C-alpha cells in the first residue's frame, strides 16, 4: 500500500465483501504489515446482508470493496442499500463480471469505481487512494455543514452577516455608533427553581421561556444580542425602535403571564418577567479578547447599562423606562410613575415609569 494511503484518512477502515475465502486470505497476506502496524483496518463479510449488519455495528467504515456474485445478497443489491442507508460510505466493485451491463448497473447504483478480477494490486491501491481522498473531502464538507448549523445556534445573525462578508475587516475595526433601543428581560425567581429542580427539566423550562421571549422580540423587528443566565438582552433598530421594543416587551409579559396557571400546578412556580428598557446612542462592535479569539458582536455604553439597572429595580410583571423617555412613549402607551431611584454610576436620581399597556386608538 502506498504511503499516501496511510494518510488519506486517519486510519482507513475498509470492509471487504466476498464469499470466496481465498480472497480474504489474499488480502490479509497482502496487507499484513499495514494491519500489524495499525496503519489500516480491514474487515470481512461474505455477502451483502452480512456487510449491512456489520455497518450497523461499525458506522466508522470508510470504504466497502465488494464482489457482485454472492449468495443471500449480491453486490449490486448491496450498492442500492448503501446508497440509502450509508450515503457517506463509498463503494468499489471488484468482480470477474466486467461486462458493460454490470459496469453500468454498478455505477448507476452508486459505485465509485469498478475493478476486475484477477486483482491488479497496483491498480487497486491507486483506486483506494482516490476513493479515500473523496471520502475525506465528503466528510469534511459534512462537518462544515454541521459546524455551520451549530454556529447559527450560538451566533447572532448580525455577527454572521459580518463574518460572511467577502472582505470582512479586522474585529477591532468593526465599530460604529447606532441609535437603538435595548431591553433586558429577566425571568423572576428562576434561580430559586434551579436549586430544587432536576437540571434537565430546568434547562428545558428555561429554553421554553426563551423561545417565547425571542419569538416576541423577532416578531417586533428586534434581535437577540445575548442570553445572560436567565435573562435576554434584546436590541431594536429602525425608525420606530422604541415603540417596537415596548410592544415586544408587552407581548412577552402577556405570554409569560398566560403560562402561570399550568406551571403553578406542576412546579409550584409562578413565571413572571421584570423588564428594563432604554433608548438612545450606543456603540456597536466586536467586544472580546484576542488572546482567546473570542468576541461578542454587541452594543455597549451608558444607555445599555441604564437599561440593565432599570431591570434590576423592576419588580415582577413590571416594565420600567426612565423618565427621559416619557414624552416619546406617552402618546402610544399608558405610563404610571414609580418614583425615583439612584442608579449605579449616576449622581442624580432617575425617574421611573412603568409601561402598563398600549393606548386605544
């Protein structure tokens, strides 16, 4: 076997399917050195049915080398089953039946190549090199698809759009000031539930809440900046970002409140949210550490910090906004004063208002 073989995949795993015992003996002798040094793994089955049973137990096989004429299940039937059941496993036919009809049938059923008996091992090894290289490329492509799917689970769409640009700038260069509204939506008393609940159930319940919250955010034109423990940070941009933000938070409060009866009976837990909203100028950019190559594509600044502090002061089922937003919201929403507080980092007290609902048109 060529040196390229040993490196086509980490350790090539080949399943040889042939009902002739002499063929198994021939291959074991030919590749005894590679098998002994564990540069190659070679397995044997005597018909197509045995091969499929083996593949169910050993899905890591890279290549099936099969004869055509065998009892129980012939090689052509096996090719069809491989195509449907094990699409990433490539197959090569090695047969004495090398008329054009069999070659066409084999290729149409998914064979990567067709070799003839008696076996020319130089030709066989060149075919293996080519086939295993194809397997490596196929599995790398599938891995990329899976990684992209996982990436989309953990990375915001705005960050993905930046990363997929044809000429993305360096992370430190991606900064701009934006006008936006930010909401911090916290699930009240959830920390206490985590102490007494089963971990799997707690995570399932938290994800259920997040699905509800995120759906309302997206429905009103916002985006999820990040999840922070049992809280969601949402950002709204566009011409009516403050109104959109307020309406999304009202929708979330209504949806979470609607869950209260069922969960109170099941878990002795009454779900509710406390929310802080602020609006204004913020810095958008990649924030993180180059030494670990980890960044968040996020918004930061005093406006964002104020929204977080407002949420920390909001009791269950309340949506707090600062007095500075009162005039912008008063025409469309019912507001109630909630006094004033000294927010962290502020020398003056901040007037608080609670959004009770939308005004009737």
